[in-house]
C-alpha cells in the first residue's frame, strides 16, 4: 500500500504529477451515502447542507439516505427529501447496522466512486472533492479523512480522544496497518475497489470501517489520507466504550479469520514488493537501525554478563527486530499472516550471524586495556556487517520468498 497524508485543501487537479496526463473525464459520478437511525431532528438540515456543498464541485453527487430501521419520523422526512430533490435517494433497511447499510447501497451502486459521511457532518464536507479527485486520477483506490494527523483543529472530549488514539495504536500493533484513523465517518473508494472488498467484509456494524480499510491495505490497495478539522457531536448516541469493545472483538475475529484461511483472502499474497533497488536501500536502513540496536544492547549487556552471553542476547533481540522491520519495510509484507514463520526463518540467519560474531570474539579474545570492550565491539560490528549481504540474499530468496514467487506466477498468468 502506498499511503499519503496531506491536508484536503492542498489536493486538487494538480496535486500529483500523473494527474495532468490522465485522460479521465472531468465529471465523476459519486454516490454519497448518509447512514441514519432516528435522525428526524437533523436529517433535513444535514441534507440541505450536503446539497449546497456538492452542487459546487466538479463531480455529480447523488446523496443516498440509508435508513437503518428508524422508528421515528426519519422515513417520512427522507422520502419527502427524495421526492423534492432529484439528487437525493432514499433506501430503507429493516435491520440496524451502519456497515450493513453501506455494504448494501455501495454494492448496488453504478457510480464511479462510492462514499459516505455521518449525518452529523462533523467532518468538513469540502474534503469530498479532493478525495474523489485522487481516486478519479488513479492516485488512490481509497480516500479517508483523519482526525489524528498533526496540525488539525479537533474539538472533542478527552475520553473520546484517548479511546480513539489508543484504538488506532492497537490496530497498528495487532493488524500491521498504517492508516491513522479507522473510524472517522468520512470515506470514499473507487467502484472497482468496493466490488473487490465488500464481499469479504463480514462486519455489519461499527467495525465495518476498520475491516474494510484493513483488507484494503492487506490487498495492496492505495489508501490516501486527508487531515481534516472535526467537531464532535455532543448529542451523539454512540456508546464509545461498547463500540470500542466490539471493535476489539472484531480485531480478534479478523486475525483468526486470516490465520484460518491461510492468508488466501483478496490479494494478501499479491501485494507487490518494492523493486530490487528500493529493497537494497530499505535493507540498508533497517541494517543501520538493527546494528545500532545491537551495539547498545551489547554495551549494556557486557556490563553484567560475559561477552559471549552479551553477544548472544544482543544478537537475538536485534535479529528479531531486523526480521520484523525488513518484513514490512523492505519486502512490503503487510498481512500478519506467516509472521511467526518468517521470524523462525529469520532466526535461522541468527546462526549465520552467530558464526561470524563468534569468530570475531575469538579474534578479540586477547584484547586488553581500558578500550578492550570498544575494540571487541568494533570487531563484532564488522562481523555483523559482513553477514548482512548473505542475510539479504536469504531474506529475499527464502524467508520472504512466498510473496515473491506468488507475484511471479501471477505475472506469468496475467
């Protein structure tokens, strides 16, 4: 996945060098879904705001009110709005669930781009045009608004802010994703991406957004983030803690599903790895980080243990870190599937590095004087650097070879 994070008001027809040569039409059909449940008090005002905002853009936007089994006057108001405005449609669902509503409407859409916004319009609706533009121009497959990027004007309570940030950090750790804000209620994607992703998304409620974005990233689709100002709705009926707990259960279910399926979901093994030149540069970057980590750990450990034990511990920890960083940054593997297998294979190179460094220890065994530890470290560091070339070959041809071989087969069959 190639992810970008820029303010929405800096994107436009010339936001990317490829846009100027793209031959796509200037007008794009967009289905903008507004999921609602018992929103009789705000629905008419919100739709009026959306109509004014979308009438000024370059895209043809149809506003679709997706009613999640409302029991108040929402259906009556929505039907009246659809009759009055040609660019407003009304869809009634007899079951609750925002994810269910979005999946149904998006699946039936014939628009070029599908999108949604929460009815409270907490996110600046003007972000829609640049979001559609990056999708129309081919820069991105999915565009999302984010409240968690730096430099934004965000107005919401401390509890919601803390829970949101903790949740998104949990996603990074547990699902190996890079997007910053899963639950912001303003997203768009190409019709092609929606057709591929929606059949795979199981959740019908609030975890729908997280599952959709996670599967998109694991599939190698390009997600473009727009930092937007955001104003919390004080009358929101969402139970934040209950929703957060449901999301945690969703994370567990998604990980279990991926592991049980052997990773054979949309495109997980089809994510294109960086080219060889980029791999070499990323490998060097990771090598510098892991070598520095090794040095710090060795210098710390040798104060308490023998050089042999300190070397063993430092090498083991830095090897695990090196494999994890190379997996994601050097070879472009996003899914947590096969993570343990990769670490086990990565540890096989631990024996190689141990052989190099053991030889280095033998060479430096007779070092004496106040700089003996520094001299020993220099020899061991040199030994580690000598092992990096062989380690790169092993990582490329063995540890992370599954995705590369799969991509090669896909290219031949394509």
